[in-house]
């Protein structure tokens, strides 16, 4: 009996791995959003010898028992599990759904007929998910579909045909096998509508989970989780700070991630002006850490339209880490497939591979450059106006806007502005006190100027006439769709003004990747809608750089802009205490000339508002030289600036020996590199004679010798504008 008892115990207690699982047939087909996450396990069939069929269980390689897959320390990268499954054999791969990753999965059991067709009930469900990624299960008889959607609590299972077929849905606390045996070769996209239909049809209308926080999953990278939490909070809608339930959920998740994130929650809370620091601190101290950064990821995905992988890549960039990318192959076919090589389906058929689209240059139709203001402002792209603080950059944008609304003449007599409407984003100046009065002083048609005061939700209004919908800040990364819709409403828009541009992006303006992510969609929209975008940007204080390099923040601002206009003090007025003229010079022009500077003065109109008076002719000046005078004075900051001033003074009398000039400057303590830099800044012309090299300054065309604008330009003279203001 003891033997029998022992045998019975051994059979029940010794599960057996069957080594029958298989690695994915085409790992490259598995969506990149999933492959990027550290959520993967390997699995095998295990026979528990309990009279039931073998079950799929995540395992520790080399062991006969399962692993605790709901603990994050057991998760691995996609590349690691592919390599493990391929090298060892008898292993499949699986993905663990964690709270807040943003994914929602549907599992259809026994969905296919014997002749490999979806059963009617399965076809009905699958058609709702046909726009997102779907694949066969390891048995070949089931269907998995994955998309983005709200949380679903627990394992929801529903029999479709009694005692036979079932549908499951889940988004967390479950793991999913992956085969790469594609049914719907689509990217992972939003499936909320399909979820609602599935809930109404089979689950009694319970489309998604309540906001009850889930259990905290220990993190294996706290530094990354803190960075990710910061990124997510930046992408949350302001309305969440007004909603007490969402406000608490954000606090739960931040505290669970790290106590150091209280300042982040405080800043988030202050989007609601009635929330004091004392109240926030008291609430923070009473929070029970019962959520995770995953909650913030889900909320940010819902609010911003970004994917979880976008948010995680932004966090990696803030930590100075490389964005996720597939690991390189190790020579095995499955690893090559995981990194993008062409694979096949379950029957061995090759799946189509993407290819480059090449067009012969001879087949491309040439088109003219689209200018709003010829050689100054491109008509279907981004133009940046930069300069020191208080140099009148905003007045330039107002003047241009006024001319567009009235089809006014350009100051250099290059024609009329194309008439149309203007959408104006002015974060620094009050619209009623500053922006509109200045537009009036410039002679704008105010009925064609649309001043943006923020964003509201269409369903955020109220039937109570005493209340108004909550207005949130306009952020380009979040609201490019709203800007597109605004252009639909303002069909004749020819100009969009951002003053200043950095106030309308959520990105870290020093991070090129984030700035590009914010501005590239704007540039594409401008080209698509044939609308000019003029953006004001401030300068940094590094006056030994070029004007393009001095744009505050990342170099991506200047790189994406097609034209950069630099504003500075006229060199002839540098020593004046008042009444200094300004110059607008072209620092960068991807499409045309840069030697088309323009001078102007600032005068007070009859209304008391400042306005521009443009001077006749064009200027040929060095924008970089002007920019090195941030205050308009003759003294440059730093030794390089001293070299520029000294070299210009020595060459004022005409051509001189380079050797003699260099010796005199070195006697003052300047180094050779500083002198060479000054020569470059001043565009010194170098000429070789028999007795050596000589330097001279380039010729400057006097303003009086420049071409004069046609008489019709007088329509924009100050007296005419004053008459407009007095009517």
C-alpha cells in the first residue's frame, strides 16, 4: 500500500514538461509596440497528471515547473525569449499584460472549422477587430486580437455555443501566447469601439474596468519609471486635475512610483487654481500606494493619442538612453525575422516585404517656391523670427499679419501680400490690452484675425448659462488635430503665428527628438494646407555662435524652419540712447537669398501703440555680426567679441596687410584662433599680393543707393495709419 501510495503521490506531484511548444513562425510580424516592452516569457505544455489535458505554462528553461510570471523580475526582452526558444527548442513565447501598457486582448477559442474557415460566431467578432493585429493561437484553432483600449478587470469568459466555444477579454494580470501566424496583418490601433460592441453583445455592457487601482508590480528599473511618470503627467489633459477622481488616481500612481514625485503631482494639481500646496501635501501623505506608473501610461495614451512605446521612448531620451530598436541578428533565421527579415506564414508562403518607392527625377513636375513675403517668409512652411528680448520680434509678426488681412504691400516693394485670414497664438501678451490694439495700429482687418485662447472639449459645455466650459492650453503635440479642424473652419487662412513657439509645445525644447516630434506634423500641415507659419523664438546669450545656433533650445527649431529671420539693432545707431533703428536680416533661407535685409524704426501711433515704419531699400549685412550685439552697443561679450570689434576698427581705413593686422591684434592679448574667428564673422575678403596676404572688409551698399520702392508704398506710411486709427 505504501508503494501504491507513493506512486500516486509521485504522479500527482511531478508535472511533466512535454517540450512540444514551438517558437513563432514569423517573429517579425509581431507588432513592434509589443516587441519593445520588457514583458516576455517562454512557455511549454505541462502535463500535471491530474486527468486533464496539458496546459500552457510559462517556464524556467531547464526546469519542469512553471515560473511566477506575474512578478516583473521574471520578465525578459523579446530578443532574449526568441533566442531562448530557438536555441533550446520545445519552447514558445508569451507576453504579459501589465496594468497601464494600454493593450487590450481578445481570445477566441475553437474559432475555426475543419476546413480552416472562421466559424460564424467567430467571424462576427473577428470582423470587429479586423483593423488591428490578429494571429492564430498555438493550437491553430483559436484567434488572438490585440489593440489599444481601456482596462478590463479579470478574466472575462463567455460561452457562445453552450459547453464548447468561448471568448475571453483582458488587459492585465494575464499572459498571452504569440505565434506570429498572422490573420490580420495590421498595426496595433485603438479598439475601443469594438470593445464597446463586444461588451454590449456578450458581457452585459461592462466595457471596461472601474478606476479601482490595481496591485503594484515591483519595478526592476525605478529610475526609468520615475522618468516615465514625468512624461506621462505632461501629456495628461488639464481636465484631469479638475476631476477629483482622476486627481487622486494620478496621486496614487505617482506616490506608488516614487516619493520623490510629489513636486510633479503638485504642479499637476496646480492646473486647478483652487488647490493649495498644503492640501496637496496632506492628501499625498494619506495616499496608500496602490497603483503604478502603468496607470499613468494608460491615462496618457487616452489623452494624448500617443502609444505606450512613444511615451517610453520619450522617457528613455530624458535619461540619455537610446530609443528601443530590435537587437541585431545572431545568424539564426528566427532572430533575423525578429529584426525585420522577410518571413513566411504557417504554410511557408512568403509574406510581402515593404519596398522603397523610387521615382525618376525626369518624371517629377517642377513647381515654383511658394512665398508669402518673397525671400522672407515661406508660404507653406515654418519661418522663425529670432532676436534678443525686447527687440520688437512680436511687432514684426503683427505687421505681417496686418498686411495679410488687407492684401497690403510688402515694405520692399516685391508685391502685395496674399489676402486671407490669420490664426494667432499669443501666449505672452494679453489679447485685449496688447495684441488687438497693436493689430489696429498696424491697420489690420480685425474680422480676419482669429486669436486662439485655448482648447475646450466639445462635450465640456453646460446647460447652465452662468458657467463656461473649461479652457485648457493649446499644445501642438496634443492638439495638431484641433488645429487642422480650425483650418477647416477658417478656410481662407494664409498665416498662422506662434508668439512664442516654445510656449505651445510640451517637449523638452533642448531635446531634438522631442522638438522634431512636435514640429514636423506642424510643418507637414502647413505644406498640406498651403499656409505660412511664422513663429517667434528667443535667443540664448552665447554671442560667439551664429544667429541660427543662438535660437534658444534644440537646433531642431532652425533645422525644421525653412527661413530664419534675425532681428537686431542697426549698427549705425548702436551708440544712440533712443530712437534706434532695427534691422531684419535673413540668417537662413533654404529656398532663396540671404542678402535681403530690411531696416525699420519703431514709432508711436496716434492710438499710443507702437508700430513699424519700414525704410526704403534692402541691406546687405552680416546677420551673425549684428546678433553679437545683444544690447545694441559696440562692446561684445567675451574675447571673441573683442576680436571682432578690434578687427573691424582696424580695417575701416581699407585694405591692410594680414600679417601686420594679426601682429597688432596679438599685441593686445588676442589669440590667433580668436582673430581668425573674427575674420569669419566679418566676412573679411582675403587677397594675395606679391608681398603677402591682405585683408579688407566687404563692400556695403549704402541705403541711399538701393532700389526705391514704387510710390504706392506710401499707402503704408505712418500718417495714413494714423488716419486709420482716428476713424
